[in-house]
C-alpha cells in the first residue's frame, strides 16, 4: 500500500474516491466546477465522448469537446487529489466564457452544449449528444375567430421554469409553462386566413422528451436593470412520471411510453444574485448514493440533505435539476458492487 493509500483508508476517505473527485476553485470557477460534476454524473455523455476518436484531429487547447473529454476521464479516476481542470477552464476562456467572472450556470451549460455542436468534427456523435438533452416542442397559435392553427416546431436543451414569489412545486411550475394563454388587444397576432390581427390562444406542446431532462428554475429576475434572486420554495420529487404530471401538455404526435424520470444531479446556488456560490448534489452512478460537491470538497450525503435546497430561506437553493429517464427494465437499479 502506498503512503497515500494508507492515509486515505485511515481517514476513511476511500469512499469518496470512486469516481467522485473534487475540483479546486480556481479564480471563481465554482460554476464550471459544478457543471463538470453534473456532466461527470451524466455517463451517457462520457460514453459518447469516449466513442469519439479525436486522434485524427490535432490536439486543440480551445476545442471544448476535446478538453471536456479529457477532464471527464480525469474525474473518473480514483486519485484522492482534486482533478486537474485548468486546461478546460482556459479552453472555455478562449471561447468567451471568461475566467474570474461569476457566471450563470444555465447559460454556461447551454454554451458548452452549443460549443460541442460547433466544434466536434463527428457530427453524428454531436447530434447524439444534443439528442440526450433535446426537449422537442411545438408552439401553437390558434386564432379565436376562425379556429385556424399555426405551429412552429423547435427544441429546448433545458426547460426554463418561471417561479412564483411564493411556494411552488415542480409540478405547478411545469403545468404553468405549458398553459396556453389568450392574446388580446395589443397582443393580437396576424392571422393569415382572416387577413387581419385577431385574438388568439398561444402555447407550447411537448413533441418528445429526452433521456436527460434538465430543468432550469428561473430564480434570477431582472428588475429595472438589476438582478434579484428569488429564494422562494420549489419542492421537487426524487422520481417523477411526466405522463401523470403534465399529460395535457403532450401533443397529438407524442409517442413515448416511458415518461418516468429519476433525479441524479442538482446545481445549487447560494448567496445573492451578484455574489453567490455554486455547488452540486450528484448521485453516484453505481451505488446510487448522493454526494455533495463543493469545489475540492466532496462528501457523502442523504436525500434529506438534497431536500434542504428546496428554498424558502436564504441558504442554498436548487437552481438546475437533472432527471434521467428510467431504463426500460421496470424497477431495475444498478447493483452496488462496492
Ligand atoms: C486569476 O486571475 C487573475 C486575474 O485575471 C490572474 O492574474 C491570476 O493569474 C489567475 N490565477 C490563476 C491561478 O490562474
Ligand atoms: C463518428 O463516430 C462513430 C462512433 O464512433 C463512428 O462509427 C463513425 O464512423 C464516426 N463518423 C465519422 C464521420 O467519423
Ligand atoms: Zn383567423
């Protein structure tokens, strides 16, 4: 046994090291550190990056998918030291996601996914990565005079949910996202069959749900030029069935049977809008235990600890939720071989 191994087992740290490595806070990198923890827990992403044979491509310090692949490999090792990720931070910096600035985790998350699409030379794999997160939606606009419907298909990579300045549940937030609204008066849109502006009903329907469902709780609100954080409570479950929760949001073309999801990562924001700190709760892929990652410090926690991020107080609050669609085999959980 090496000296480090003895020390690790004496301190009871061995448990922490199975593919759960911390990341040093390096010039306000807590936001990126936190996202890296959630990407590391998204095994489907690491698998696709592993399939990518970047050997033919020249090593490029500003290529985000290349550098992400490298850092995710380092994070999977059992090394007790924090994983090295400076190259990844500098890579983001050279892609205009600057070091030494407080970022919004959802914005950085979407930027990283977009940079993967742009910079990965194997477009088949790039699309498979997009498909992991792709929430296909249809915006519908129905004229209330002639009943004609105009539609527009598009997609989201994270579901942006408005929250009320009160108590919320994830279910209510989702329902209100898909609620159709009447547009009247100044909000009237032009209806082609009617040839004029008419009152209408507008809303979004779901066409398809992705394997990884990322939910963005919009806690930051712009008010006359400054950003305010909403600390109110948003209650979310560990498992959810969207066919029960938001069935009325499914479009006629929606064809998936399995809409059951299990939470596996939570991006947490603590503090106020302009001076906060990001941390993550992630579920270990093999043992299914929850861990809390605060930069270089990673510790085992319980589901009750994750629930402290519902909010309603000025401590830490959940900001992004990552749910994974359950595998086909009903109730099958990966075995713990520890
Ligand atoms: C952090 O940022 C400052 C200012 O941009 C820079 O001088 C310093 O080298 C950075 N620190 C590290 C460890 O990169
Ligand atoms: C993309 O990657 C897949 C999986 O590794 C591989 O089968 C395919 O040939 C690659 N396509 C190109 C254009 O390199
Ligand atoms: Zn009309």
